[in-house]
């Protein structure tokens, strides 16, 4: 820092100078003084005090010179003092400016060095998630039925007993209600009863209430039953409902569709068998079996040595159901099916415990990218 008092003393002493050469020499000395000062300013703060010391309005060196020297210089020296003063001012201003630039550049360089990224370091590989196996199975099922002209619709998981049971031809006290042990919602007294749907079949009724034939829909979704969890049971699981109703839907179309689905889903070698069964909302009702894809029908543990594996329930829509949705049962016919998605995934991918679908252990999930 310039010792301002010294400079002032010097400049005042310079009042005694008597030749232009002496004036110039004085200014040369001041210039050297400034140069010395600049070498000690290394950051923004010291640059600011340097600027104030030389250019400050009141006590800056240059203003003091103007006030105390220029004004009191003898007239014959005034031009040379004035010129030298202007030169010094320009020099100081320029010097301060370039010093400021180089301080800023040095600061930026230091920051860059601090924040340097080593591009040669190996990258971080972030693990990518994948679709859950159940979702993949849903999509596979949807793909097959979309290719047959079905559309995908979804419904609510909370239903009324009417849609889950009554309109599907399952009146109160019907034994079929017992096979679907139901979660009822705990609602304030006096509320209409609601339940968690035990199957996706309520969407058959909703769809037919809203839409006249032709209807060709599939309904993927979650369903709930009060089952104790084990290797083949879970209180929440997944179904895809299917419904096709038109004026001329035959059992033959039904059978062809089911066989096509089984071949697409399990492979072209899979054979299909329909076995008589019972559901209140289909007549006739069937259980769809596929030839065992482990032993190819010869008999093994998976098929319990029968050569066949039970896949899902289905049948021709019972005319009683049409009565609930104002369809003319004498004019329309159709079929319905209810695919158990968890069971189908288990069979297709050889998974012996359905609980694996719900535990979300990444060591399991990773095996189905
Ligand atoms: N809803 C039946 C069940 O969950 C399956 C089914 C659907 C059967 C459609 C026939 C027709 O068991």
C-alpha cells in the first residue's frame, strides 16, 4: 500500500521543484510507487483498497496531488504538472483495470482447478429398473387379445355386492359366495355395503350396462380374497377378465379363441382341453386345461401325472346375466373368461411360490428383465 502520508509529504516537498525535468522525475517516482503497490494486490479486497488509495475521491493520491500541488504550482510549471498528472491518472486507471482482470482470471482458474472432474474415472452405472413379472404377463395377455380385436378397460377395486355377486347370478346365500371369502369395507352404520371385488367379473356387468353389443373387452386388474397366504394363495392377486357378446357368438368361436390364446401364451405345442365346470354366471361353464409343457402330456410332478394343467375358468355367458343388463337374451350370445395372472406367470416361468410376486425382492425381480 502506498504510504499516503509519505506521498503527500513528497508531493508537498515537490512544491520546491523548479524545472519541468524535476516535475517529470517526481511523477516517474509516483508511477514506480504505484507499480510496487500493484504487485502486492492479489485478491479482490486488496485491489479495492489499492483503488481507494490512489483514486479515492477525498484522500486518494491523485486527488490530493490535484488539490495540493497542481493548484499551488508556479504558473510556468502548471502545464507540465497537469500533463504529468493526467498521464499518471490514465496509467493508474489502466493498471487497476488490468489488475482487476487478472485477479478475476486467477480466481476463475483456481475455481476450475478445485472443481475439476476427472474424465478418466470409470462411470457410475446406475441400475435400471424393469417391469414386474406380473406386469409383463398382463402385457403379454393384452397383446394377444388386442390382436383379436378386444379392447382393454379397467374397473374399480371397490364394488357393491350387487355388481360383485347379484348381477352375476350369485344371489345372497348362494354357496358360490362362500368360495370367495370377501373383504367388506368397514363403513359407518346405515351406509350401503361395499366390498373389495373378489374377481374382475363385475366389469362384465358395468360394461354391458353401458354398451350394447358387440362387446369385446378384457379387464386387467387386482382382486381380493380373504385367503391365508401360501405358495398358491394371496389375499390380493391379479386377473384378466374377458367378455365377448354379439348376436352370433358361438361356442365354437369361444373354443377357437381360448385355444389361440393358450398357443400364443404357452407356445404352439400347447394343446387345450375344456373340462366341464360350474360358475353361476356362465352356462355351460368350463375349466380350460393346457397340455403339460414340462412333460408334454406324459405325466410329471407339475401336472400331478395327469398330463394336463388347469389354466383358468370360462364359459358361455349365462342368459340370466343378460337379464340384469337389459340385453335381449334371445338375440345375443357370448362368452367370458377369468385368467388368473399370477397362476399363469407361475406356470409360464416355473415359479413355485406366488409370494415372490409380492415381496419385491430385487434378487427375484432381476431375473425377469
Ligand atoms: N370370475 C371367476 C373367478 O374368479 C372366473 C370366471 C370369469 C369364470 C369369467 C367364468 C367366466 O373364479
